[in-house]
C-alpha cells in the first residue's frame, strides 16, 4: 500500500609647462594628477580566403589541335594522305593541320581567327570543313569530292584540370596602436572639473601617454594646457586577476607628475582586460596629493591594433558580445562589471549596444560609424557620450569608452561567429506508448480528516470541565498511528498531540473505517474508533473512564466508484447519557485501490500527460458543537471538475454547490490545488487542505478530501473560528 506523509611613471616635467601666478598653481597641480591609463597590445589578425585563378595542368596534351579536333592556342598534328588530301583540323587562334598528298599539297582552310593549311591535290576537291568564326579546309583531290566535317566551336580534344583554391594572405590590422582615452579630474578647491576625450595619443605594450595637456587647456585646441603629456604605466607581467570580473586584471602603481617645476605624487589602480592580444580596455582611478588635499583622478581607455579602414565591412550586419564596466567618478568608488551586446550595421553605418549591470541597470548606446571608428553624442544616449572603434584584421573586435552622468565606463566585445547549421536529420519515427497490463494495488489505502469540537461547560457529578475548542490537527493517511502511551504525547501550541509512528492500517474494506479521532484529542479519545459504514450505530469511545466511557453516535454517507474507490462522511456526537453531548465529530475519508505507478507513467506519455475528470462533491459545515442545530450538521451534494497534468504533477479543480451556507466560500465554489506524488496528491492552497489519489486501472478515478485550514490544523475556540467546513470529491476520467 502507498504511504504518503501529509607601474611606474618616468619622472618628467611637461614640455608645455608654464609659469603661473599663485592663484593658478593649485589648479595646475591638481590637473597634473589627471592621468589616464590605457594599454598596448600585440598584433594579431583573422584571415579571409579568396579563390585565385588557376593554371590548367596539361599532361600529354599539346596546346593545339589533333586530328579532326581543335586544341587551344597551338598547332595541330601533322599527317599525310593520298591524292592530295590531308587531315582536317582547326585550332583556336592558331594554325590548322598540315598534310601533303600525291602531286600536290593538302587541305586549305582557316581555323578560328587564324589560317589553316594550304595545298592543292589532283583534279578534284579535297576535304571540306568549317571551323568556328572561319573557313574550313579547302582543296582539290582526284576526280571527286572529299569528306566534309565541321569543327565544334573551334575546340579540339579537351583536357581540363579541376579548379583549385589557394589561400590569400589574411588581413592585418594597423601595426601602430591607437584608441580613445577619456580623462577627468575634479579640482574642487578651484571649483573646476578638467576633462577630455581624445584619440590623439601614443601607446605601447604597457603604457600610454595621458593627454593631461589637452585636459588642462582653457578651451579645446587652445594649446595652452597647464600640464604636459604624461607617460603612464598600467600593466606588468605578474598582474593578478580581479575576482568576479570575467578576466580583468589589476595593477597598482605610483607616479610623479611634473607641473610648473614641481613633482606631485599620484597613486592609482589600473584595471584592464586584453582581448586576444589586439585590444585592451581599462580604467585608471586614483588620487593626486597637493598640500594635503586629495584630488580624484579618473580615466578610461581602449587601445589596440585597429582594423584598417579599407577592411571594415561595408555590407551586412554583425553581432558582438562581451564585457562592460561602469564606475562613478570619485575616490574610493568600485568598478561594476557587466555584459555588453552590440549590433553593427555596416550598411547604415550605425552601432547599437546594450550594456547590462546589476546595480547601474541597462545603458543603451548608439553611435555612427566613420571608417574604423564610431562615436555617439550624449544627447542621443541619455547623457552618455561614447567613442570607440574596430580592432583586429577584419573588425573581429570592437571596444570603446563612455562618460557622463557623473560616471565613466568601457566596453569590449568579440564578433559572434555564426554556427554552422547542422545537417537536418530524418526525424525518428515516434514509438507509440504501450499501456501496461497492470492491476491497481490489491491492498486498500486512503486519507481521512477528523474534526473534534466542544463547548465550555462544567460537567455534573464532578466529571470535569469542557472548553470551547475545535481542531483537526492534520490529514491522516493509511499508515498514521501512534503508540497509545499518554507519556508519548507532545505539546504543540498548548495542545497534546501524538507522534505519528506510521505503522497503522486504517483502511481495510469498503464497509468499515478506523476513525482516528485519537490522533486529534488523544488525552480524551485514547484509541481509534472502529466504524461500521453500512450499519450506522453507536460505539463505545475509549476515554479512560472505564464503565463511564461515552458513546459515539454517528451516521455515515458514502459514494462508491466501481469497487475501486469510495468517498464518504462519518459524523455525529460523543455522548454520555447523563451529561449529554460532550463533543461533535466530523470525519471525511477517501479509500480504495490506488492506480499502479506503471499506469501513471504511461499517462504521462498520452495526450501530453493531460486528463480531465468530472464527478461529484460533498460539503458539510456547522461542524463545531457550538453551531448547534443538529439538523444543519449534515453533508450536501455538489459537482466537481478537475484538470490533471501528469507531466507537471499538478491537480486543479473546482467544487460547486447550490444553496445558502454559513461558512461556504464566495460564489459557493471551492478551489482545489495539489501536487502529484506518484499515484497520490496533496496540497494546502488558499486555506484549503486537501489530499487524495488516483484509483483503478489507468487512473480511471480521482478522489480525495478537503478541510478548511484558514488556521493551521484548524485550531479554534468558539464556533466560527478554526476549521469551519470539510468535504469530499470523487470524479471519473473523461
């Protein structure tokens, strides 16, 4: 039966440094700290191949015409014939066949675009023939007409070599390194921010020239920069990788910046990534110190071997994917690493990108392609200006920088390589599922829920006190049981409950039931109550009172489904003759022969694993003794409809009833949702606790019970609190 439990910088002074008045010296010093690092890379390239013109092989074939045929660009074969008739032949762009006969010369004629052989024979006409775009052989033979023949388009015997393809030299990127750098220094004491974005700089393997001179100009192109060009080292051979950055490395360096004859210390961190030795993107972030003041220095760059402009595609589009970085300007701010996706439209000369970050969110950039570079304005990109370019022999990579909105960042991406489509294969002929010939479980199993309630009163003759209470604790299965020892009870939220030993056998026949009220209130109902379903009557309840044990007076209603499944109610009162009703009992159950697991597996392969069921349902309320009116304490009938998905292990149903009810959910409808586990299911959704299973061959029937569980375990005190209703459902597969 089934069981279910419910670097270093060179020191140098700027060649452009000038003498300034005192009020500007601080600004100059601050600006000199603006150093951007970028990187140099080794050249490499991707190669394309084209098919060159091939020279034909010509083993044992004369480049001319043989007998009665034409060869290319050459002379035909020689031959002699009697009576003045030579053999016929034409050659393309060349000379036809020669032949001498008796008393004269052989045939005369012209080959294609050339002259044939000449000769005369005796008293007659020799062989006649025509070649393409010319005249065939003419001559005279003895007293008669020679043979006639036509040459095919001037072509003789053929000998053709198969066409071959030799690789061409791959495209090479530019040898000199180039790129874009963006510098920013916040000279707060002067209330100024000096910045520039430029492609006019030099770079080598491990350093770049930072154009602080441009950043410190009074206006772009003025040539009056307060600082000079600054060489910055930004990488070494032993740099460590940055955790969680997808291949970025870090280098910490110190430098000295020359400004107006002074030397300013600069400390910085360089964070960069190389792309196949042809491109590098990176940040340099640090601070320069002057008279105790720390000035933030922020820079980003892309440097590498750019694609030659003539090798940038002019047709089609290309996708690129890779990395992106984002960092707020200022001292101490971290770089956020993200991803990038690009579409380059080489016809429309546009680049569109999406940079994705967990914190900074999504940043979309657009730029116009100009040769091997591209750029986009801040107005077109929500405040971010961007510049970049294509790198590698054939625009294999793209990279760039962006700045704006008090932040800087980089991006670098590789061209996506189109996957070679797989050859379509013949679809396999599906194998129809086979319905296994297996019977349902021979043993019976099931689920039940029992609600017990009482009202507050003092019993006569010193028999004790009753409290306002109701609860069902949990839905129990076939194996639910407990030791029967009162010492084994445990306190749960102020109520003594048993520990389930799972060694019971509560469902054995369709005409009886082991009602587990003892697992709801084990201190007063100390043993299970054995119920005869087909002959309702009263039975003694073991309450530990000896001869004064009360009786359970009950009724039972049930519905059977082809001897495979049964759902029903057992309801009544625990009564002591001299004190009256002590407790109201409301039990619902489902029992039967569960569907074999092999059938459940088969149903997953039929109709996409889906099935519908329709049938009946029951509902009972006023299950608290305090609700009074015993006549209103009885089940009513309704309908049920279910959708089952054996693949996704779900059961969803709706129970519908007609009438006026005190505790019925809105619309007189109750929703059932459960998860399938093997051949049973259970769920507790929207305050409805439910359990059930599939019964009979091929899961012909679906049955279960439900209990109001708006409060865990249905625990309450007076009527209208705790669990307020329960019921059953049974349905057949449609």
